[in-house]
């Protein structure tokens, strides 16, 4: 369920892109939790109400991020500005 409190996925993309050499997935999860709260839900242009794991799958499928093992890297496509 979408709420007005859903955070846009580009916020997470921005965190990942601020670590061009990659960020540990658990560090990303901690940063997201600190910034947006442990119960944060996310939205994208394609849907809303995603948890962080669902968002990561969505972003990786669209080449916004790359997940290799326990590391998350910036992907090849920049986030779209709306």
C-alpha cells in the first residue's frame, strides 16, 4: 500500500552513487534505516509500497544499481529526474 510517506527510489540510488567504489549491502541497509527509518517504504515510477529488498531487486533489474555478492555499486543508468 502506498502512503505519502513512501520515499522515492532515487534517494537510495543517490546513496549508492555517493559510494562509486561500492558499498556493503549491510552498510547501505543501515544508512537507509538511519536516514528514513527502519519501516521505510519506497516508491518508483512503476509502483509503491516496496521494502528495501524489493526496491533493490527493482533497481538492479533496471540497471540503476549493480549487486555483486554483498556489495552494491552504481549502475549504468542514472536516475530520472521528475
